């Protein structure tokens, strides 16, 4: 995942200053030097770094900070706030037209992820805004691009407007708009051609399409793995087309993350989305504050909760909560819960977003691909309904039968039963024993 190196370095610096009761000017100076190096090493644009450091330093040396009771923590707060500002402050949503159709023009270099992101966006708009998108195959120079968009469309069941590779992209865009009106499709997403480098022909073509289709959103797609180049590309596209938003792709790779931290500041255009996998659901809204928290190891609980809310059946969840309160939670419920957990995606990714997760050694090497969950589910599925409700009935011969039925070992069956007992005990403590409601997390 992106930002690992930067996160580690910044956190080490922050840890050193965190608990200081008194922070001297010299401390701030040393710290700023470390932050500066960490940012440069993460491939953040040097002008951006300079500006950032001077802002943090000025605020950190302010008398309200130095004389406060917790100067170390104040400084960390400032770094977090400035990081958030650097990445654009608030999350910016996609522009939608007051009167349909909304037109979104996808631009970017070849291989940046335009076609993939066009599909992801279509899915995002249908899922979250109830939109009916049309994907438009406007990249006629690379025949494979048209096929690729057709494949993407089929995969997510979104119509694709395709006139082959003999019609000029300008004409395709015009006809696509007319087609969308006829078919009552309210969002038109135009995939355009990309080149390996920016050239005049391409830019003229894009300018033409822009003029013809009057887009509400010109979404520049940039590959975060290209580091400083991503920033230069963004600057050029912005100068020529006056883009309205940026999607930064491949943030799931081991990019150092510098692009994410520089693009906003250099172009003054917001990063609206980030791509986090090759799959169609691998698009996330970009929240600068949450990203800053993640970089500083403060975790990203909000993203986890949002993810849970979109993927988990909330009614089901309420029922489970009630069962936990009544202490009538059974192995059958446990089985269902695990199905829900699986819809959240790879557990290790989720764990990384939790506060302090960066401090858990070896987490990055941990492979929790859901296999363990599959094993546990297999064991429970080999039990009768009665056994799932009343596991205390499980004697040695029943356990042996279950182990054989699920293809797991007897130890694993025993371990699961012990874990389930422990979990029930914990639930009992959390709910205060006799159904009394008590916040398990204290005053957070
Ligand atoms: P285009 O030339 O700009 O249309 O780029 P494509 O959409 O064809 O993407 C180029 C490659 O990047 C493809 O293999 C995509 O699957 C991959 N890709 C795009 N976005 C992401 C992302 O967010 N994460 C990862 N891991 N791969 C991505």
C-alpha cells in the first residue's frame, strides 16, 4: 500500500516529540528537518515540501503551542492539519449536471487507468446516485481499447456506445450525447485516447471534444506509480484543458505516495477518487483528512465504517446486536457474521486502516485471505443445527465426526469451540452481564 515508507518515518518523528512536556525551538527545527527528508524521500515535489515545512514551522513556533501543556501533541495536530490542507482539505464530490445528462470526460496518458476508471465511475454513479450511465468508446487509435471498454461494460452491465475505429472521436462524442438522450441515460462517460506522451494532435482532439460535449467533469486519470511524472502530467493537462478533478490510480501498489501529496498543490485541482485495485469496485472517494490520519498512523476508522455500511446488511446487523445483548448468540449466528466479514474484502487491508495497526509487527506479512474464515465456516457447517445452537452438547465422538466432515483436524474444532466460548464471555462483559447496556469502548 502507498505511503508505507513515509508513514513509518513521520510516525517515528512524531513519536519522539509526542510526549515532550516542553518543546524548544531547536526541537521543532530538528523535527522539521526529519519531516522534510521524509517527504522528499516519498517523492513529494520539492516546492511543495518547502511550502509545507514553512507553514508547519510557523504555526508550531507560535506562542500558543509552545506555552501549551502538551506542545508535542499540538505540533502533531498541526502536521496533520497541514497534511490534510495540502491534499485539498475536504473531500470533493464528482460534478453532476443540474439538468441531465451529466457529461464526464476521461483524460490521461495511455496506461494510466482511464478505461478501467471509466467503468469504476459508472458503477459508483449507479450505486451511489442511482444514475444510468452510458460508456462511450472514444479511443479509436488503440483497437484493444474499444474491446476493453466493451468487456468492462458487460462485466458491470452498463451500455457501451461504440462506432468502431473509423469515425472521428469528435463525431462519436456528439452522437453518443444524442443516443443518451434518446435512451434516457442520464450520465455520459467518454473514454478518450491516451498517448505515451502529451502531444499537440491529442490535445487538439481533446479540446474539440470538450467544446462539443461541454463536460461537467473533466477527470484526469493519473498513475500514482509514476511519481513526479504524475505531477508534471497533471500540470500539462490542466494547463491545456482546465481539468476539474483527478483520479489517482494504483494506490494499492507500492507507490511512495508523493503524487497524492503534490498534485493538489501544484494544479489546485482536487483529487476526487483513488483507484485501489484492478477490480470494478476498486474506487474510493478521496478524503484528505482520512488519508493524513492514515499516513500518520492514526488509522482510518471512518473508511472502515463506511465500507461496512455499504457492504453489510444493516438490518441483519441490528438483529445480531440484539442477540449479543440477550446473550443468545449461537454458532449459527457466528457463521452468518463471517459471511458479512467476507464481503468487506481482504482482512489484512482492513486491519491496516485501524489506528495503531502500523505498530503491529509483521501485519504486512500476514496473509489473511479469508482462508481461515473458510475453514471455520466448514467446521460449523458440519454441525447439526442443534449443535450450532448448543455447542456444549459436543462430546468427543461428535467432535470427531465434525472434524472428519469438514476435513479439518480435531485440534481445529476444539480451538474454534474455545474461541467461541471466549467470545461469548467477552460479549457478556461488554453488555454488562445482565443485559445492562455498557459502552465496551469506554469514553472514546
Ligand atoms: P488506459 O490506457 O488509461 O485506459 O488504462 P487501463 O484502464 O487500460 O489500465 C491500465 C492497467 O492498469 C490495466 O491493467 C488496469 O487493470 C490497471 N489499473 C487501473 N487502475 C488500477 C488501480 O487502481 N489499481 C491497480 N492495481 N491496477 C489498476
